[in-house]
C-alpha cells in the first residue's frame, strides 16, 4: 500500500489553490473549478469544493473546520521560507523552531484556517530517518 493524497475541502478552490501556489512555489493542476492537485514525489495535496462531497449528506467534511490535521511539506530551508512567507498576508502560528525529534519547522495557516507546516530535518537522527523513509518510498 502507498499513501496517495490528502484532500482539503473548501468553499473557494481558486483562493486556496492560489495560496498554496504562492506558499509552496509549486504549480497546481487545476482540473475543474471544483478540484485541483499539487503532486509531489511523496504524495498529493488535493483541493476540492464542497460540491464534490454533497452526496455524503451529514457525513460530508465541513470546510474551514479543521481541528486535527496539519498539512506538511518538507523544504530545503525553513528559515528562508519563513523570510519569503513574511512578504505575504499569512498568519504565522509558530516561527521557525527546532523540535526535540530533530526537525526545524514553521507553522502557519492557510486561508481556511488549516495548519500548514514547512519542515527540514536538521539533526543527524532526523536526517537519517528522512533518508531511510525516502529510500523506502522509492523502493
């Protein structure tokens, strides 16, 4: 089994897609007004309109209500990304911090209030874990 994607449900696909394009520097594949994807070598971030889940009725995900998930991106330089993101109107939750598990990370919110983490492994143990995960993913 391989992890494929995380899908974020939103009322405004264009707005949140524009945000992630600016924040990540990646270009989304915009299939329709209701669905876009950011494909990376490790997985995909899908952005979909509430119209795509209407058939689920009461069980449908509610946009801008995330209280449990953080969207994470591995980046080369957390501090450089922090300086770049300060140019945008982005709510920074936690400035670059090195955590006990060895990642340096920056936490901020997307336009719907979802938490986004840019991280870089910085300690020898974290770098080794990341390299091992990369090798396993490519196998």
